[in-house]
C-alpha cells in the first residue's frame, strides 16, 4: 500500500467512519462531527467537505451548533484538507490553534523485529481504576501540572469500555516510571497510541520502546492492521526508526463557547 492509498484509508476509517465511546456521531452534508454525551469531554469535527464557496458558512454553523448545546469543540485540520488556508480561516473566526502534530502510521505486518522480542522490562497492564494513581503520578512528574484528568478520562474508559482501552505502566524497582495506552475503535483497522510519558530519571532505559512493543503485540493479537499516533518532534525520530511513516500534519483548532459564544 503506497502513501496515497494509506492516507485515503486513514481518512475513511479514522475520520469519517470512526465512532467514540461517550460521543454521538453526526454526519451532515458538510462535516462529520462528534458530540460529547459523557459530560466530561468536548465535541469534535473530524472531517469536512468544504470549498471556498461554503467554508465560512459551515464554520459559522458549527460554532452556532456547539454554542447552542453549550459545548467546546476541536476542529482537527489536516494539511491536505480543503480549502487551502483552512487553519488561518478558523483562526480568523476565533479558534485557538495549537501546535502542529505529525500523524505517524505503522503497518503491523512490516514492523521491526525489536517490537516482537520478549519484554525485558516490568510492564503491567492497569485494569482497575484505583491503579491509575501510578499513571497520574507519572503524568504530574513529567509535565509538572495537574493530572486529575487521568482519573475521569482513563478511569471512565476502564469502567465503561475496558475492551477498547488498554493502559500500561512500566516500573523500575517497583516504582512507576513510564505510562502509555492504546485505543481500539470498534470495527477499525487502526489502533491509536497515546501517552508514552517517562519520568526523567528513568529515561534512556528502553521504556518507551517497551511500552510501544507491548501495545503493538496486543494490537496484532487483536487482528488490527495499523498503529497510528499523533506525535511531536520529540518522539518522531524514535517512531520513524521503528518503521512508522508520516502521512500528514494536523492542527488542533479549539473553539470555546464560554469565550466566544
């Protein structure tokens, strides 16, 4: 499968057809959007069919829609989305534009042997929400900010859809050192990677790769064909060395109804 074919498959599978637990998927003639029904998240626009002629109208309609239901939302723009300049257009409507991220994809039928080796590290799967204190401790140390979101976001996942979310923690001398998780959308050929945060004193010990390997091995066991991850420049070199291929750049564009509504 060449890059163009992979991108077309990704757009259909991960942007148009995808569903999320705790969200209601809505398709209009202009966009695919997801409305949060869990009362803990925000909405999303994951795909759009825009032109120069209809772009401004459709953007206003989405802002009005989410304002009416009282919900923030993210419009995730990809660098191949039309019309060109969509990010700047959204900025002009008051959207906050976050840092660009690269979409990286790994074909599990072609991944390197290092991901199939027996795990040498102490990797444990978190299955009880009470165990998330270790994930929260890691996130707080790595990012030096409040990580209470771990309990309500990942805790809700473990309670409501444990078959779609697997959470792993790497330990060093029985201390939580690194955390990562993987999401398996229903009916999808892709599984999405998240996390990968490692406490500074435990870096350069292979924990990031070990957590990637345990998730890749689970994904292949579950007959998933591809792994995908949105990544920054920090982890791109590691991922691409392991066979991940960049297929697009994305720009998270945030609209907050409390500010602009």
